[in-house]
C-alpha cells in the first residue's frame, strides 16, 4: 500500500496541480428558450396584464395534468405555499417535521405560531422516518410535514397510514421533487397537499415561485383566496392570507420550463448514476438509497463521508475539493435542531442521532443539466484521488 502514495499525485492542497484549472459553477439553471417565454408573454404584456391574468391559470392546468391531480395553485414561493397550507388546513399545536431539511420547512411552522417537533431521518434514504414520527405524536399534534429529500420520495404509504390513524394533516414539502415518482405515481398526489418550489436551484424554474397540488377542491379554493390576502373576491377575507400571487411572467417561464423538464430529469439521473458508478469503490463514502421503483429528481446529489474509512472528514474533503476548483455544498448542515432559531424547540431528551450523523457527513456535489460528462468524471476522480492519497498516506506514515 505504501507504494500507492508515490503513484497517487499530490492533491492541490499539498501543492499538486488542481483537477480543474478554473472554478466552475456549483449550480447553473438551464432555462427554456427565451423566445418561447417571450412569445407566450408578449401579448399579455402589451395588454397590461402582468398579474392576475390567464398565464398563471394555464400553468396551473398544465402542472395539474402533468402531476395527475385535480388542482394546482401557483404561489410566490414554496415557503409562502407552506405558510398558506398550514393556515388553510387549520393546523394547530404541534407539527412534526424532519430536522434534516432546509429551514424554510420550519419557518412556515413558526410563522403560523405552531410548535415544530423534529423527527429523525432514515439512515439510508435520508427522508423522515415514519416509525420515529409515530413516537413523537402527542395529543397536541395535528400535522406532519415530510420532505422528499433531494427529490427522493418519502415513505409515503407509511406516512399516509400514520396520518389517517392519528387523524393528522399530512403535507409534503416537495420543493426538490417536481418530476419525482413514487412507484408509478407522480409526487404531487400525496397527503392533503404538496408544495413545490420553482426557484432557480430547482428543476422546474419560474424565476421565483411555488406550486401547491391537491385533490381537495375546498382546500384549493381556500388557497386561492389565501394567496390573495385571504380574499375570495368579496372583500370579506376567509382567512388571514398573504400576497403570494405568482406574476404572469413567472408563469410564462414555468410553462415553458415544463417542456424541458423531462430532459432535465433524465440528465440529472444520468449524472447521479455516473457519480455513483465512479465513487462506489471509494472507501468511506455512502450514498442515498432510492427505492428501485421510484424516480428521484436528483435536485441534489450528495454523499456521506465516513472519516474512519475515508481517512478524511467531510469538511477536510470539501476544503481539499475547493483547492481543486470544485465547489461543494453541505445540504443540509447544520440540521435545524442545531440552528440558533430552532434549538429552543429541540427537546434533547429525544435525540436525533441519525439526523446528526447524516448532516455531519453529507456533501453535495455539482449536478445540473449542462455539466459535461467530462466534468462529472473529473469531480469523481478528484474525490477518489483525495481519498486514495489520504488512505495511502496513512499507511505510509504508519509504516514509518
Ligand atoms: C428551496 C426549498 C424551500 C423554499 O423554496 P422557496 O420557493 O425558495 O420558498 C423549501 N423547502 C426546501 C426543502 C427547499 O429546498
């Protein structure tokens, strides 16, 4: 093994040449052809219809058809969508949600004056663990929010079973998951409702925007009022709403984005497959488990670094990769129960060991449609080289 350290070239942090001569972007959204967006928008713009027009309705219908649901309600963001959903569903008391998520999931809970209760994640899928959810239910619990992490569909059946047995509302934060499928079913069809994000780091892009999908017509109607200050049109609001409308331009962008979504899904999946192929033999890396029947959007592709076997911590690997001109992200670290705004809601008696271990180890690699195969392979090779250098170096130092 010691001879390996002489064959593995030194990494950039040890004075070697970086894997990439220049830093490239961590995320670069592929947007639909500008002309197709403008041609849909132009007439409305000329007529002065830049909000509350029919492009939003057209986008909602197209999205509802794509997702196979009765109703889609376009909103200004996933965050505002989650805020309105909790309000419209009349959620009170405690809401169970994962700690391993983006903090917007929790913000929506706090904005509604509700109490977040964190549940642990599954160690393999990194989505909320239904068995752990069940242990956190109290007489004050009224809802569960689950997150399709990186687009990996949650254990939907188990969560729906728990929600119906305990009479809880079930909401999915599907920010990552437009285009994902659970078995044959598009994500969007589950629980009481699902909320998608259409911001530029996600696959379907509206510029800024969100979308709620539901089969509940009464809920959809309340959400339409909710995004319009709560006003159904009578000037006598039905609920304390927001201005969370989607502008017409954003709807034009999202409508055109639907046409290129399948190509993006395919490319994200091809990149994820390639990363896993190239990295599966590297010691000390773990991968997110996606059920064979499911389709993950791979909004992000992340690995977990086990420092014992890799000879390098997640943070050391991230720094070493940056020296190679490869930017990575720690999606999502720190977990919510370790963030200053949420620590107070975390009851330390019920620990979240799997959330802590995934969050401390997780590293997200660049993944987007225009990333070339060559770049993907370069990133994987750089990780492989760093870990080999490290493990070989350890053997070498031990031999001395
Ligand atoms: C991006 C994201 C959100 C927020 O979406 P916005 O549309 O920016 O409000 C919510 N939840 C998760 C898990 C996200 O990643």
